[in-house]
């Protein structure tokens, strides 16, 4: 794909939480109220004069899907919390395929599995290029001792359930990370057949069993970290460890 600067300026990109829910911030501290995806994330200017701009929902919808999702992003240092179970495995593999420097943080109890789509040689090569930091995300002291001296451009928090799970991580990187991506859940919404499909602005259910996810989103917004919250419905497929799929 052509390596050029691409800027997406919109609320609501590729189904991700955006606009007021997501902000981009450059290294020099300048903040932007809209979402920017570019191959020069972190530079003092996101949208240069020769950049291709996608501003309106229609423009973004009509943009090439590959471009929207990957946006010719240059390699970044990426931290994935977990990464060895189900969707995290595919995320790590895809990030590696895109040339990013990937580190996973987990308890070290579950080895990275081989996917049915890769050969043994590809699997071994992927393992060699993957860095693992062993620690316990449920222990704030463990997170601080293992990660406070590290630097990452992008962080994926795939398995935080309560605000207390994500807070220590966000507090460490709030002033340095380019983007924090949080895996929330569509379960935060207040159920209503009349409002399907749900929109970001729809009311949430304070009694939902996923209320911890929404509280985490609120905390990320409160501290001003550049973040995106993803609210998927049920995820299924190979590597799912839920007994209902056996």
C-alpha cells in the first residue's frame, strides 16, 4: 500500500468509539478534539498540506476499507495486555504482520498458541519476534514495578473488567502513550428493542453486569488519556475458550 500521510477526521470511524470519546495527542502536547489516524502519529502536525483527508461520515464510508483500518501506519511499540487467549491471539498476530514491535503482558501461565492458519515455521518466527513481560494485572504493585520504566506508543487493554483493573495501567502511561485502546462491551447499554442498533449516545444500564466497563471508559475520559473504547457484542470463533462453543 502507498506510504502517504492519511488523516481521518471524524466522530465514528470504522465502528470505533470516537469524537468526544476519543482524542489524539501529539508528542508536543497539542490536543485534538477529533480523531486522527495517520502514518505520522505523534508528530507536531497530523494533517499536512498534501495529506488525503476524510472528514465526513460519507467520505470515510466510501474510503477503501484496508485504508481505513490500517491507514499506512508506521511501526509502533505496542503493548497488549493478555494476548494469549482467543481474540488477543489474533490481535497480536495481526500487529506483528503489520510490522509493529509487540510486547504482551500477562502472568506467563498460558503459552502463545499456534493458529491453524500458520505453518510451524511462521509460528516459531512469530514467537521469536514477540516480547513477553510476566506480571499480574490484578496487582497494582506488579504493574508498576514491571511497566513504569517502559515506553509504548499504543496500548491494547483487552481483559480489564473493572476500573481498578485498568486504572494502574492508565495512570502510568496517561502522559506518554499515543493511544490507549480499551475493550469494553455492548453489554453496557440499557436493553431496549426499540433502539436497535445501539448508538454511542444511547443510555447505559447502571445495573449491568458490565458496568465496570463503562466506569472504566468514564475514568479514561476523566484523566484525558487519548483513548478509544470498543463495545463489541458476543465474539465467537476458533480459540474461544467459552464452554458454550465446545
